[in-house]
């Protein structure tokens, strides 16, 4: 069985997407992010890669699961981690339709993905990424 939590920092943790068999009944995977087809999250993945590139930060590992939700739809949720361990991308899906979140964590700081991709300028991203270095 997978570890229950994945630690983003010493004090911040997220439930491992692979922990619950109910939330990984279709497919589960841990490994290199290059082996995952993000399907409807592909554009977000490509945009994240592009925004992290100026900082030489690459997403490398992923905990990825597909499951059958409460209305028999197949959904996926995952946690991707950068090679340096500073950045995590978390896509959460609930068992009920519509219960989802898409966030990025930088040095433990939670940012909604839409804000990171569309709300912040490159200068603002630089301030966030460089604030803990």
C-alpha cells in the first residue's frame, strides 16, 4: 500500500493520490511524468512547463491515479513533483462531479493554477520563485 501522505515541506502534506483504492480503481502509477498522458490537462501541463522553464525547474515525478466517481465517470487526480522538490502540481478530483481543484505549490506556498498561469506576470512569478532562495 502507498504511503498516506506526500510531504511538500516539513509541515505541509497532501494525501497521496495512490493511497485510497476507491480513488485508484482504474489505474495507478508512480514514476516519470513523461509516461503520463494528461488528456484534458495537457494544455495546463504544457503551460506549467513553459512558465517554469526560465527558472530551470522541471516536473519530474508523478503520483497519478484514475478512478470511477460516484456517477460512473472515469476521472484522474495526481501530484507531480519537480526534480528539485520545490514545486508540486496538484490536481484533485472528488468522488462527486464538480469537486475538483488545480493548484501549484512553490516552496509550500499554495497558488491556484489559473492564477499562476493567467493572473501573474513573469515578474510576479520571479518574485514568488526567488523569494525562498
